[in-house]
C-alpha cells in the first residue's frame, strides 16, 4: 500500500526525508536506493503509530535533549530514538514486515 507522495527537491541537504504524507527525495534516483527508502518507510511507520503530530513533538524534544547532552548536532541527530531505530534496521529490507508495533519504544531504554 502506497500512502505517501514522492516529491523531488534537488536542494534537499539529505538523500531523503519522511514528512507524512510526503517523501522528499534529493533526486529521482534516490527512490532506487532500497536502504534509503526502507529508512524513510520506517519513519512513516513511526509517524503513523504516533498519529503524526506527537511524532514530530517527540522527535524535536529528543533532538533538543540530545543537543544539550552531546553539544553536537550530528551526535544529537543520530541519537534521536526514531533515528536509531531507522539506522539500525534500514539495511534489513524485511524489517517492516517483522517489526512489532511501537518498536521505537525499545530505544527509550537505551538512552
């Protein structure tokens, strides 16, 4: 089931970004990158589970807390619990079919 619209943004500073219901991609070839697409689809699942808006609130709060903790944008971003789930599982292309509901919560315990 395709529940998002792909939008190409050549000036996007990253390869892809999931902003439900849009999947923003730097270029059209990004949609061929299975790992990138899996990463962004993991974010879509997280967003849907949290009914969209709470996801963005938790994402931003987690980033700000991490920024205070690490004093470094990259470390703060990579340690957002939603990003940790996506990065740790984006190479497993069957992850979404095996993933349990709200799997991102296991990353709360690892903070």
